[in-house]
C-alpha cells in the first residue's frame, strides 16, 4: 500500500535527491520525507557529524566540508544523476560569509548536474515586516545574524540563477521547531523545562508581538510538495512556510510553560519601543558581560538537572532569540497553499505539547519538580 500511495501522490517517485545539512533540524526531516516518498536520498553533512535520522530513513550519508574546494568537488560528484539538489546546510554560528560559501558549492553542483536547486532559507530575511501578513515580495531587511546569513545565501543563489541559468526555488519557513531543534523555540522549551525541574515560576509578557511558527515536519512536507509539483514550473519563486495560527507571545509563552509543566508567576508589561531599545543595547554589549555569565549559569543548571550526565549540550540564549520579542511577525502562505499545502501541525500549541512529551519520553528534558 505504501508504494501505491507514493506512486499516486508523488509522481516523481524514485528520483535521486541530494540533500545538504543532513544532521540539522530541517535537513534531517527533509531526508525522512523524501526517503519516505520513495526517492533515493543522498545526504551530505560535515565530517564527524552523526546523522542517525537520515540513516534510519534509508539515506546514504556522505561527509564533505562544502566551504572548502575539496568539499565542493565532492558535492559536484555526488550530484551526478540527481534530479534535485536541496540545500539546507548553514553554519551553526550564523556567519554570512560561510553561508555564502556553502550555498555556492550547492549552486555549482546543481549547474554541473543540470539539476534545479531548492534552497531552504528563512522568514528571518524579512526582518521586522512593514506589511502584515508578510508576503514573499516584502522588502528584505534582516536584523539578526540568522536573517543576514540566510539573505546572503539567497542573494548568492539568485545570482547563480541569473548568470548561470540555474533553476531555483526558495522556501522561507517561519520560526521552526520540532524533534532535534536546538535553537529558537527548542532553546525556549529547554529553559522552561529547567524552570519546571527546579520548581521555578516564570513571567510571561502581556500580549507581546504576534509570532508565527512552523513544525519541521511541515517544512519538509512543503519541500516535497514543491519538488513533486515540478521545480521548473516554479522556477524563480519563493514560498513562505508557516502553520495556521500565529499567536501573541503571551499565548505562545504560556503554551511553552504548560507543555513542560512550569508555572506562570505573572505577566510582564511589554512595549515595542522599550523592547527594541533593550535589544539594541544588548547587541552592543560584549558577550562576556551578559550572555557569557547567563549561559554559564544555564549550563551548570543543565548539568545539575541530569546529575552531571546530560543527553546533549546545554541550551544557550542570545540576542537573536530575543529578537522575536521586538515586532509582529506573521506570514502570508497563500502561494504555497495554492499548491495544496496544509500543515499537519496547524498550531504551535499542539506541536509544543507533543514535542515536550516526546522529548521527556526519550529523557532529553529534565523531569518536572517532584511536587508538580
């Protein structure tokens, strides 16, 4: 029955797809989605990085450092015979220069193989949108490191399309989360779980800005939908990817606390102008003054919560996470919905509840306080 379903809903089943960034949140879900649809998946990741999810899905994983000449050559070799190259490889520390080098390797491989490129970017490229809901034509004014790196990578890919004739489609997911997420909402979930473990209550902002999110599973489903509907038919287009329900930060924060069993102590007044001023000051201060001490304390509490044997590295907070407090961000997804897209996780509230339960079952989050 599975093969019948694939043949019916994925007419390009059986083609070779090359995916970079196979160990990342989005990259690993892309490997799972394309493999489950019957495609032959070749996955690429940095040397020494394990990709258990991609391997379990049936992908063949290759090691290559794409920002080096030998890595770019290896990627071009792997692209031979591929019908699609999907680029989801971005530096762990958002660096626009490295992001450009990585996407340049993918563009060169796509041109060499005469295959289209599907680039996974981010809605962070819009910065703080002037028009809401923000559509794909909105002015690109990134304000954080992630947005700057993703827009630099997009700019490079668009340049290759114009000068080399490469077919290109860009997906721009909203704030992404899901199993294996270590940034954004993943960080917030880990911090809230620490508060629940040590019996600490937290403040939530009073209303706050509107935040739009999307589950990583739905980003991968969107990529598969666009690929199977024909990249050539959408050449030169970008698609926003988000769930059905953008939420005020107050509701999102409360959902985070409830998902891990933490308690709310009260509401914190929120002002857009004050928040943006505080963020500006925090960005100007050296890391050792604010973020260093804060993250060292978080790391120690993380160790304490797991009796010195944590399952993964501790969460880290930085100004890019707090940028979500600075402005309303919700996105128009009508262009993608016209292709038949409908998120399987329509609300981040449901998604966070399921993610927290799954993470607790796998002992990836500390248990709540015994009195809870």
